């Protein structure tokens, strides 16, 4: 969501402005939308390596050709194309050239799935001629960290230098992970709080259902969602389960307190990223940063700063569900179906809250910490995460049926839950399926994944 230019340059005078900024995301139910984002790994079809930025088969050429052929506007940093936009959607680059579609805010998941399919067709129509393919998984299955390219974006240079100071896996998060997430609206502070609590408590369910990162550098890594595990050693200051969301005092103001305690990465001034890694945003608000003497933070700086926290669920002027590994196209439509079904229908939201409201802090953390390794088979209370997932999917399905958003064939949005229902019924995550192939028909090689699971 872009910020009106009049707001961007507004200096921050007090904390109330920041609280008001989050509250400005409130929308009546009829204006609620679904924004789906997904990332994917590019690879050269001949040697399976990630494409560099430059060159005939590079990401730069891919972006410029997509823009020319399909009517996207190009955003540049200096001479380099770093993003494309068309209507309310954008295509952006993750640090190692993972291609991300940030979809437009849409009314139904039918529209989301059409958008995803159109995007993948456009990319494929150009990538095929360049000898490039794209793969949806949570973690790069073959290449080492130092074999991954870096894209020429200013903010990534700053993060690249800072990450090793605060965790051992931050550079892997940047260069070797892909996710799918959905951004959803709320109508009031009370609605935001309830949705935040439900989605945070159930985020490990999404992690389990979408677990698809079992390989590192060509070998099984002992995890089903290694991508999820990576967040546990990326940067403790800006990740995690946000226990304060379950406190009685939680609201916009408490989230502002949290975000102001998150160390900074940068400020974008006069077309350049200024390295402020580790600095205090509160000092920036007061004009007390030695790197920018006398310069006070603007609302644009605050909006940027909100994007530099990486909890399991993130609040901007909407809520972002951040627990899932990237995957094939049908799961790109399944994730928004899960969360829309749970959160956009009152009866479903009540049922989901009933499911999680008595979870203890310890139980929430046990789910978060155990699911990356054990997936659906993680014990929970008198059953497993599979049982919890089954219950959540039932609630989501009923919620989508009550929403009654039909496609041209008269089917409602619950059809998009089918890939997850199959996963629960088989009690086998996508990662476990790939491990079975690795130890069987693939003869201990991950190379076939690039062929059999490419878009």
C-alpha cells in the first residue's frame, strides 16, 4: 500500500501520529481486500544456477522485457531496474534475485488465482526464451550462500553488512528463502487485535501445512521448514511470536512501542539509502542521529521502518501472515484461502478464537519452535498439529462457504483449500513428499526438483 505523497514528507511530531497511521488502515467490511505476495527462485535450466543481475540471461533483462511486453512501469535505482508496477500490483526483487509478485488488493480469491496465473504465464513466456525457470520452495535446495548472486539495491547492501552482527542465518534468509504471504484488513482496533491473536497463535499451522524446505546444499537438512527455522537465528530484535499481542494492554499504541524499539536499517533521503543500521528510531524522531544531524524522521521513514520488523504476523495498515514457505501455484491460492476463511467471516473468527484462546505462552512457543522440524506430526496436547490443522481447515472452509464468493462455474472459494486438505489427510507435508522422492526415484539428488516442481 503506497502512502499519499502529502503524508510522506510530514515530520513526526509525536507518537500519536504513529498510532493514528496504523489506525488509518481501518476499513468497513465491504472495503476489505486480499493482497497476496509470493517469491520464487529463478534458475538457469542448463546448470540450475541462480541468474545474475546483468547479462543476456540476467534478471535485469528479464524485468525490462516483462515491462516492455506486458505494460509494466519500471522503478530504477540509478540505472538499474529494481521493480515493476502495473495498476496496484508490483514485481520486486529479493536480495538474490528471487522474483516477488506483490498482488493488487482484490475482493476474492478467484481473482487472486487469476492474477497469480497471469503473472506466472507472463514470466514464463519470457523466461523460457532466456533458458530460465522458476521454482516455488521455502529454501534454495542446491546452492551455497556464497554461490548466490546479489541484486544492486541500496537497502540490501546495508542489511547484508548488518545481518552477521545480529544472527548467524540472516544472510541465508535474504538470499536463500522464499515465502508466500497474504495481507488482510481490519475494521477497528478490536477487530485488529482479535485477528492478530488468532493468526499469531495459528501461524505454526500454516508453517506445517506449507512446509517445503527440507534440503540445504543438495542434502536433507533435518527440517521440513528450514525457512521457518532460519528466522529463529536471523535477528532477535525484529522476529518472533510477539507475546505482548496477547496482553490486555495490546493495541495500536503497544505495537508502536514495539516498532520504535526495533533497531533501524536505513533512511531513504534524496534518492539514496543512508546506512543507519542499529540506530534508535526514537533518536531519529528527535533529530539526534549523528549520521543525519538535524534531520528528523518523517512519516515515510516510519512507514519504511515498519517493513524492517519480521515477526510471524506483521502489522502495517493491514495484517501480514508470514509463516508459510513458498510453493507451487495451487498453494499460492491456498494460503489466502486459509486466512480469509478464518478471519473474514465473524462466525469463523469466533470459532478460531475459541480454538486458540486458552493456548499458553509456552504452548504457542512450542508450536512455533517444533513445527519447522516435525510439521504435522508435532505432538500438541492430546493429539498432533495435524489435528489442530484439520480443525482450522474446517473452520476456514465454513467461513469461505458463508462468504459465498462464487466463480463463473458457481464454486465458492473453499475450492482453494483442497491442496491443504489433501496434505492433512495424507499426514504428509510437501517437504516429506520431496524427501521420499529424494531417497527413492531421485537417487539422492535434488536436481530433479528443478524440473518436476518448476512453475
